[in-house]
């Protein structure tokens, strides 16, 4: 066994929410901090195991180097794809400004 | 619930020209009209397209062509399977109204076999849940008791099959999302070996765990559907490029000489009635000629914790695509990052937000080794534990779920208690193995109990042979007096 990580704090939940592009209300922050702490406490049985020498498994049925033949073929219909977008301009996805205005 | 025909019966009658696909469809649409308002199995019933598809099947029969193995069989699709031009929402506000520009491979294969899609079924939002209560369109109710959950996340598909809305439905199973609702609704539900059924067009939740599979009212129907949807697909880079087991042809081969291991860890903590049903199913296999013994795979006790680190980690990455740019909801804001944040905050429900944050945290600097890294190593231990058991056993047996269907609202405020309802199904997802839930009687209140069979990777034939024997011995099997309620 090893020491597990420290209990998740409200500030950490707020930080993680920012990373995940989620804006939480104070009430949500409070609720999620408590709930995530309970879930992570349960996960302590994994987090505290000494697993030195055990290889990780990311895929149970791993297959590698999957390549199709390099033959041109039609992709998705552009008009159909763009029709599903929230905002479009000249066959492109349109978004608000990405960077702050130049000084 | 009803005396509705099986898929095998429908396909056989339609192919031989004795029954019209159109009349089969109208019968099922009438069943939907009669009971759907109280159940809410569907997000969308595709009535007109279904009528056109059924007419095309009848026209093929009239022209002397064979429409295929599922000729005229109504099927319901979980609403995370892409259908070209038909809304696919994952029961999330962030995808409300989205019409995919392509069909999932499994949808294409069902249609080519003559199946008639009747609608898109309700689910937990993005398949995150075990009760169908996290759906943005409201919960589905269990057809056996409208005050109880159907299980989840594929609760709409399970309920649709149980209620006689369709003989077959497709679901997806990341941690039990086919088998658990199948058990709670009293139908058959099967999770194939990872990589045997294409994930192309399945909206991703946890890509190393997600697998599409069938719901049906009989093991034979589930086998028929698996044979139709399985097989290599070059559009899915995780699809296994090797022959997929064909299972319909081996259903009657029996279990003589098989060794069945009753998995001790799955019996621990399960309700006594569920344990009793599992033991009775094991006895039925013994009576049919199998050798039955108790086995222990202690590593599965770690599966729940590993799963709730791995699945959210993968989900946090997969769900990054819902950013308000290319499809789905957009909530306007001054700049793109603010727009992304406003869109995701408004579009995702609480359980999805919880899992995205859990996964982001498990992958974040300083915690990745302790959480995600450890979980991947535990996954190795679980695979090794199963491998040990399968040196002695051909199949393993245990409950599908620790309890029968629980009341609506009973677990929504306590995520961990909800997660624990998947404790018997999660280990096979981590191992990539196939498993099936078969109805096996009821509890004292008349609620269905499911028995789960597990097999090694690509041993679907063994799995289905054992499932057929369990089904034939079930207390409410046809010809055994009980009948369905």
C-alpha cells in the first residue's frame, strides 16, 4: 500500500471545471466537491495499491497499425455537415473572436 | 408483457410471404400508441420512415427477392447510434435536434438485413447512468412497474423490448448499460467481445470500453441480431479483422462437458433472491450436463474503482468535441472560449459534468499516476484474474445486478450508490470479454431477475450455448407454466 492523494478541495474542483470549460454556480461547486470526494474516497482502494511491476492496459483487445489502402473516396456531404452547424459562413464553421482585440 | 412475436418468427413469416412487413409494423406501432405515454421508451418514433421501409421489404418479397435475416423485423435504436438525417440526441440538450450526416455501421447492417427501424430510444445522457434518469428528456419507466426504473443507460431499449414495442433493440454497453437494464426489464441483453461489433457511428463515451449489442425477448433473437451486426468494419480502427463467431447455428449444441464457474465475488452483497436465482441457473446447467464449481476472481473487487477512473478519463476527452462549433447547441458569448464554456455549462446535465470533471481530475498534473495510471494497471490484474478462472472454466455465472429494479428517484442524489448497481457488469468491460444477461424468474414482488453468463474473448459461441440452456430452464420459460405477466 502507498499513501493515497489528498482529498479533493473546492478550489481544485473549480480549477478542473475551468480546464473542462464548465462554469459552475456556487451551489454546484459545493455539491460536486462533496460528491467527487466520496467517489475518489472509494477509488482509494486502487490509488493506494502498490502496483510496481504491473504493466498498464489501455485497450483489452489492442490492434495496431490499422491503415486502409490509400485510395481516394468520397467523404461526408459538405452541405449536410454544414447544415448541422450552429453558424456557417462561406462553407466554413463560424465562431466568435478567438483572441483578445489588439491594443 | 405481451404475446408479441419474436424476431425469428417475424422474419421467417415475412420471408416466406405469409405475413406482410407492413402489418407487422402496424401491430407494433399500435402497441407503442397504447402504452408509450406511460413508459417513455422513445425519444423519437420514426413512424413514416418505418412505413416506407416496411413497404420496401414487402416489395422485395413480391419481386421474389429475399430481404434478409431480419426481414420486416421492427428494431429500436438507442439514441446514441447515428441515423442519417434523423435526430440523434444521446438524451442530451447539447445534441437536441442534431441530424447526423451518416448512419452507424450497425444501422446500415440492420437495414441491409431487412430490419425496420421504429425509433430512437431514451437513455441516460451520453450513456452515463444506471437508471435512465439522467436523460434530458425525462426518465423511462419499467414496464413491469411504472414506479421503478428500467435500469440504464440503455433503459429505453430494454423497456421497448419488454413492452412489445419491438422484438429487437440495440444498446451500448460501457459498464453494463445493456445487461443491467435487460436484467431489470426481464429481457435478454448481450455485450459482445470488444471489437466484434463496429463502433462507427456510436457516439463515443469511453472508447476502450464501449460496445454495441442486442436486446431481445429470446436468446435466439439476440443470436440472430449478433450474427447480423457483428464482423469487421474498416471504418472502425478498433474493429477486429478476424472471423467473428457465428452463434445462431450453435444454439442447440448444449453444455455437455462444459465447466461452469459460479463467481463468488458476484454473489457477495447481492440480494438473497438474486443469489438464489443465480444458483438455480447453475443447477440447471449441471442438470444439462455441465460441471459446475465455485470460482473466485478476487481482482474484480477492484473493478468499480478502476472503471470510475478510466471511463470518466476517456469521457472527458471524448466529450471535449461538444464545443458549440460544428454541431449541436451553441450559447453565444463574446469570444470563443466563453462561447465554449457557456454552451457546455448549459448543454450538459449534472451527471455528465460530474464525470467530465472526475476524468479531467484523474488525468490532471499530479494525479494522473495515482488515479488513471493505477487504474490501467488494475485493468491488467483483472484480465489476469479472469484468465486464471478460464483455465478451469468455459463460462462464468453470477447475478447481472445485485438487486431487482429500484424505485424512481431512489439513487439520484447519491452517485456512488448508483454506480454500485453496475458492480457485476463492469469487470467484463475492463477485460473486453463478452457477457449476456438472461431473465430467470422474478422476486417476490414479481420483478424480473437476470442471470449473467461470462466467457473469454471471442467465445460467443460458448456463451450463447450456455444462455440457451439457462433460458430453457427459467421459471417463466414458455412451456413451464408461469408465463409472462
